[in-house]
């Protein structure tokens, strides 16, 4: 196998797979016995047990009491096993030697009993350590910054233990760590503010740090002591997860040597049961720390963890309270607005501040509103399209958008980081926050891209360089923290609730409007129907009176009679138009592919009487077919072409143009244009209202309902109608319909 092939096989993931909890050996500064049963029979022993304890245990035949010679230890173990404590610490004398003993439960009902030689000095007793611990706790209570806590803890631990260097090391989410506190002498270099790659402490090693809070390596040059086992209990390797003497990985020992460290001790900092960091102690020479002193450091680490956790929670709560205030402010505005996005624009500082963002945008349907430093509109829409295509979660956050969406590299000055929440299950509606690129320099302890050195002996060797290696981080924003993500998640829930409530209100109003419209239509139909007959009678009797008495009437009376007939005819037409208008609300659509050219021809034929004796220049182009109700759309064309004929009556020639096309949105667009009197665009909104007229009835006849009817027909086809014009320069009426292939 070549070196290259071996490197491929033995990569960094080998560290994560190494079974470091079952090394099969211990460190030589102590001895280990494994006992089972009520008789405390010894079934496991380290190879150095006889020399270390002065008694040679015979596996499977020797009891713990026979080795220790002190029945009190066995009695204490029996009491301890009946309880629920994880470990037991005692001091015992074996012959002329005094040992510190620690016990813990292993696998398969094996109890591990570990012995370390007790110090001769009394400086590490509880009485000696208590004043120092009390002083440390008092100091911590007066500190309110993470950095100050870390610095104080590093100093206190070094004073207690005498190590050359003590580091407070904080883990990141990716397993990498940063030194946030340090106290040292000149024997070892400074590591404060340096960052170490996650491969330095593999995943399973971090798990052991979580399960076993303290670890000591008195001499990195030690020779591992193998474990011996009775055949009936040696089928599986002995689990040393909780062992204080557990031998460490050869990779780690070599790592210590490369670091210039010959002794180390670590104390885990656990916050809410999770590994937050380490108190890491290093010495240039071999150094052993007694069990009692390690226990004091463990207590110190727990106090530090509690204080760190309380401070972090206080900071998080303070931020959550501030964000909750901003959220309440926004929700109060939203409750007052018909459209929630309007409330965001009315308080942009609260909107952006909710996520500590430089810019924010909201997209509801085709509407896009932005505030602050944002990408261009087309770039924001590109982000939304990407979110839709990738089926991003309801709350999506990244501090490195180009890593997910490469095209975002073009606008990292505005949106290297994005936090997005979707506020609709049916439409692409999002609220987004943006953060710009935050270029920063990270000081690594060695090159993180080369965490491993040469490979030999079929195993990975650690890196040898710990010199400062600077990396400039680009393409990333400041990360989104938990409080900001939670605030965004809560805002999403609130917005969805508001939108649903508004939708329910709109649905209720829609039902009410539909009922009202039906009642009005029925009323209009009834009144109009009842009025038709009287108006016809008035016209008929006026005509009979003219025939019978016309010669006898003076001119003034004849004029009166003619005015009565004209008014009755006009009123009758108005009634007919009202009936038609009310009928539109009840009639169902019968849509089919419709030849619009044919309908224009039929409309022109209907309007031929209006063209007699006039010079009209018709410009009719081919029209795209529509999916429509032919009879109703024919009425629209009759109304619009009829209006063009009417209002161009004074032109010679009158130019009337009918054209059509397919618009950008796929809808068919039709236009009727004339060169008539036109209108003022300031009054364009009145054109399509019932009884709305922009010219006097004396100038142009009509009831003022034709355009209202046209609008209702077009809108029932889910289209729209609008007009453009200028006084004296003609008018153009446009309307849309679904294309025939829709």
C-alpha cells in the first residue's frame, strides 16, 4: 500500500471511530482491580497491581479484603452499592502505604476499584482547600462577563495545582474550540484567543469529557499498563469510561508531546448537561495531582459552570425580553392594519431590530417591500425562488448564503447572511432579514487545513505545528443566535394567526356581500320589471294622442307631448339596461374557445345603423382566441365599439381600431381605440361606475350603464378592464380574457 493510499484510508474520521473508552490498559501512576459479587471477588487487575499494592491478587480466587486487609473498605463499598451515587472516594492503608481509592460501577456488574498513592502532605485536605474554594466562589459572584469569569477561573486553578499553564477552552457547535481564558508562567507559550480545529478533540473524546468530568495524564512519556482478566470475565474489553486511570489514545499522547506538554489535567465545564468547555491544565514537566486536589478542581469547575450558565441565561433572557418588546410593538401595529406588511414598513427599526439585521424585506404575492440595506428586488426574488425550489424549512437561517446558493456571492455586501420565515402555506410569502459580509481574522493554533501529520504504523499522527496561523474568513455574516431565531419563529406564528383571522373576516364579509348583492339584484330586477310596462304605456298613449289630437294642439303643447314620449323611451332604455346589469349577477358563464374575430364582425353588423352616412376608417387586426362566454363578450365588444362610434361622431374620418395580443402574464389583451373626443385621465376611475358619465347627455346620448356592464362581464371572466385617453385626442379601452388554451 502506498503512502497516498494509506492517507486515504486513515483519515481524520479514524479519530472519531477510535474506541478510546476500552483501551485495555491504564496509566502507571495507579492500579486497578475489578470485583464482582457479594464476596468482592477480583476478576480484573492491572498488571502492576502486585508491585503497586504489595499483594498479588489471584484472579477469580482472591477477594478485595484479602488484598487491602481492611474490612471497612468492603463494608463501605457494600453501602455505596446500595445507594445511587456514581462514585465513592476513600483513603485506605495497605501495609505501610496509604492509598486514595475511588470506585465506580462498570459493565456486567463489575465494580472498578482504583488506587492512587496518597500524598504525604496535608496541604490537599479539605480543611486546607476550603478557604481557597470559598474565596474563588466569592470572586465569581461579583463578575458579570464571560471573559472575566474565564480569566479568574484559570488563575485560581493554576494557584491550586501549580501547573505551568491553565486554559479555559470553549467549544463551538462544530466541535472546534477557542481559548477564552488563560493563566501561565513562561514555561509554555500563550494560547489565549487561539482557535483549535474540531479534529484535535474528536467527537467520542468530547463525549467522554461529558461523562467523566476529570482526567489526569501525569506523564506523557508513560508506558501503558495492560489489564488482566479472569477467562470468564475477559471476553469483552473492560469499559473504562468512568475510570480515573484510563490510558489515553496514542494519538493524544503524541499530540501532547508535539505541544511541548508532558503533563495535563482537564476538568469538564458542563452547562445543562452538555459539554460547554474545558479547564485544560498543562505542564512542561511530568506532574501528578492527588485525587483530593482533582476533586477540588472538579468542584471549582462545577461552580464555574453554574456561574457561566447563569450569566449566559441572564444575557439570553435580557435579549429575549428586548426582542419580545419589539415583537409586541410590531404585532400591535399589525392588528390595526388590513395588510400585515404595512405594519412592518411603519416601524422599520423594530422590524429589522427583531433579528439585529441591516436590512429586511417582505414578499406577499407579487408585492415586495424592503427596508434598510437590502439586495436589489430581482436578487431578493431570486432568494425567494431558491427557498421555494429547495423546499427550505419554515424558518431558514444561514450566515453563509453563497455556500447554499452560489449566485448570492454577487451581493454578499448586503446578504451574506439570511434569515427567512414563510408566512403562507399557499403562496410564496416571506419575511426576510439580511446581514452583510463580516470579514474577520481567526487565529488558529496551527493550520486547520492540515490537522494530521505523517501516517505510519497504520495509524494517524497528530500535527506537529502549533504556531499561530491566521485565516481571513470571507463570505460570512455574523451568525444568527438562538434568541433571534426564536423571535423570528414566534413572529411567524403570530403573522399566520393574523392572516388567518383576516381571511376569516374577509370570508365572512364576502358571504355578507354576496347575500347583499343577491338581494340588491333581486330588488333591481323586480323594480325594473315593474317599471317597463308603465313606460311602454306612456310611450304608446303619447303616440296615440299625437295621432288623434296632433292637428288640434298648439306648437308648445306638441313639444310637451314629444318630450314626454322621448323621456319615456329613454327611461325604458334605462330600465332595459338595469335589467341586463342585474341579470349578469345571476347568469352562469358558459365558456368555450371563442373566435374573437367573429365576435367583432357580429358587433359591427349590430352597430351598422350607427355608421350610416359616416366616413369611418376601420383598422381591425387578427385577434387571439379566448376562453370565454361568446354571448357576454359580444356584448362587451358592442358596448366598446358602440362608444367608439358615438364619441368619434364629430371626426371625419372617424378612425376606429380593434387589436389584440397575448400579454406577458399569458392573458389575452384586447383594445378598442378611437380618435374621438377622449376624456381627462383624472376622471378615469368614474368610467366604469353605474350611471357615471363624463359628457352631458345633450351632447352624447346613453344611460351610463354600458361600461359598468362591460366591467362586470370581464371581471366574471377573471379579467380586468381599463381605459386611457386625453381630451380631444381619443380614447383606448383595454380588457383581458383567459386565452383559449388556458
